[in-house]
């Protein structure tokens, strides 16, 4: 039976007329006429403080947004996900990243099997390995301890590990350095290893499928480099480990499956940073910190599953996103962390949000006639203030912002942190309230919405909570939009076409080309110009 299109749900229809009236209200007046607003539109939960009062909402708006969530069946869908139903319909899979952080002893079934014991078995194996690398007990081919860990992976097998490493660098073992190779551009690999001593280098080949062209190309180059440097094929065993679901391909590559860390088809790439894909994170920060991060994820999972929508952080954030996307025509959303350690957080969120909700066909296979996932972007504060914030303040586009900040710096230094936080608060204030001036170019209209997410300090646990907050906000939006947030067919076509073009670029003579005239000409240009 087909779902009722979201655009025909009573709450959607009501939001349509309500938002027309909403647009004439200014945040200045909403605050002036309502002393309780800041308190009412904020939630403290799980060590996070979300102030969403600077959004273009009234109590009625919020009521309608949460009604829309209910009419969309969000509560039932949350249960279906946590229960392990095959909600990834186009791939017929469960979506169980929440099982990756379930405590020992929990029971979560996929295909009738409790997956939690396997999850913990892999975690224990990872921890054992990570501690051996950290202590120097794991030695390379020539007997030296590891000094550099190079993660080779792309997409979900790269962005989470890079983001988490940068975010938790404060907690990392500074005797080890970490590099991340993802791009198939040879420069990425060449620059990553140019100053490395192969005898002290460990490669983690991270690939769920172990067939991804970029990762396999980089992994082969890594292998050649290592064998070339150490002059012995058998060195591979001590310098390569694999993180994958594909044991067959791992042994074909020459990695002993004893040194393989597994995960499962119910973990999507962009939801995999707390699976074995997080091995580099665990080596960097140690098992205890990694488990603290998982506990943070889990706490947010429980919050999402059990908290009434009115106080449910992911539901509130997800539904506010729906408001701007569908009723304010906002095309993008900015994520602005005021913490240097979160510098890769926006890039990580880009994949999480855009690969998940960049869809235009519903679960019933019908083309949508409404907007879905926004474009996410951002930079850490205060840098963005001296570049693109101009457009957010005075441009013609409405850009809802998520500000993220902390009460304490991990590197207290004079007045730096107070200045940083003053800027964070000032930006949200300026966006909401603006400033009237008789000189048009000095006028700030204000009424530009933002969320403020604060925590005491950036810890592994808080990072887990932040990531899970966005994971679940994305989920809530996907449910409302009736799309599958867990497939990514959109990345397939380009991959297939590239595989066809590679031999055409490499062929000798003048191969017959069957593309469009533009692509044919570009291929010929390349063939004619490369050395
Ligand atoms: C994420 C996507 C994608 C994937 C990469 C790497 O959700 O599925 O980004 O993570 O294509 O895939 P492998 O891990 O299989 O190499």
C-alpha cells in the first residue's frame, strides 16, 4: 500500500498556510513580546545544551512540525530501525549502526541473529591490536615499532576516521602520527609517504567491499612502495591490516585474514566510524577513549529512541531543517563549529547529510514534488567570519546555521577562548536581531535563524553524541520526506562510466569512442596532451 504523500498530510498543509504568516514575523518582536522564549525553546540533555529559540518559529510552528513528525510515522520508524527491520529497502538491509555502540549484553537481532556479541568481539580484537601498536609491542618487518599509521580508504571509510582523528587529537598518542590517503590522485599517496620510513609505517586498508577502485589503487601503490623500500614481499604481513566485510578479497590482496577487522552489511559506509573503520581512531586515542566515544553515541541513541519529541534533540533539529527546506525555500544549511579540532566536522557532515538525503524518489518509487536534503557546508569559526559570513548576514539567501561551541578550551591560552566564544555568541545574536541603520549598506535585516549547540568541553563522549545527533536528525528528515536515507545509487553511474573510460585513455592507436561528442573530444584532448 502506498504511503499518503507527505504533502497531503494535515500538518504539512497546515504548515503551508501557517508559514505564510510566519514569514512576516521578526525574531526581534518574537523575543520582545515573549520573555520566556529562550528558556522554552531550549533543551538540556545528554551533556548538550541546544538553544533553538533563534529560529523563525512560534509555539504553533513547533506544534505543527512535531505533528508532522508524528503523522509521518517517525515514532514507528525509529522503532523499526532500532529493531533491525530491513528499512534500507532498495538494498534489502537492516540499518543497525546503533548496534555498533550497544552495550555488551544488549540483544539486537538482524536476520534472527543477535549481532551484539560479534560487535564486541571485534571491538576487543581492535583494542588488543591498538594497544599493541600503541605500546610498541607490534613491530614491523625489521623489528621496529610503528611510528606512522596510514589509513587508506575513501568516502565513509575515510571521512569519519579523519574527522574523528582531528576532533580527538587532544587525546591522541603524540608518539604516533596519522595520515589519511583517499583520493585516487597519485599526489595524495605520494605526499603522504614521501617523508616516511617504511619500516615504521603501518597501513590500514579500510574498505567495506575491498573492491573500491580508489582504495584498491592506493593500497596497491602502498604495497609496491613498502616492498620497494624494504626489499621483501613478506614485509606486507607486518605492515598491512585490513578493515572489511570481504575476507576473500582481503586474502587475495595478500593480507592475512588474522589481521582483518570485520564489520557487517548492516553498517552503511557513512555510518561506520564507530565500527572497525574506526581502528585508526582507536589506535590514536586508545581503547578506553574509543569506548567512551561509543558510550556517547549510545546515550544519544537512547535519547532519540525514548525522549518525547518536544525534548528530543535530533527530532527538533531534523524538523527545524524540514521547516526551512520546505517552507522557507532554504537551499543550504551551514555548520559552524567554534572549535579548531572540529575542522573536518562540516566535511564529515556533508557526506552524512547529502549522501543520505540527496534523493528525489520516494520509497514507493515516485518522484518527489517537494524539496529534500539541503546542501550542508561550513568552516570552523572564526575563520568563516572573515569570508563567507558576509553573505549569511546581508545576502539574499536564507541560510539556517548550526553553531557549535564549548565552555572550556582544550588548550587554554590567555584570553583566546573568551574571545572565541564571544564571537560565537555575537554571530548568532547579529544574525537574529540585525541592526537598523539609515545607511542601506550598513543595515542588517536580521531575522536569520540559527541553532546553538553547547557542551562543557570536547571529549570523546561528546563527539559521539554530536555525531549521533546529526545521524538521527538526518534519519528523521528522511522519514518525513519518505526517502531511503541509507542507499547511495547516485554515486554509481560515474563509477561505471569511469571504468569504461580508463582503457580508452590507455589504449594505443586511435580507439573508437562511443560517448557523446563532448566526452569523445575530451578523451582525445587528454590522449593528445599527456606526455
Ligand atoms: C557511504 C558510501 C561510500 C563508501 C565508499 C567506500 O555511505 O557507501 O562513501 O563508504 O564508497 O566504500 P568501501 O568502504 O566499500 O571502499
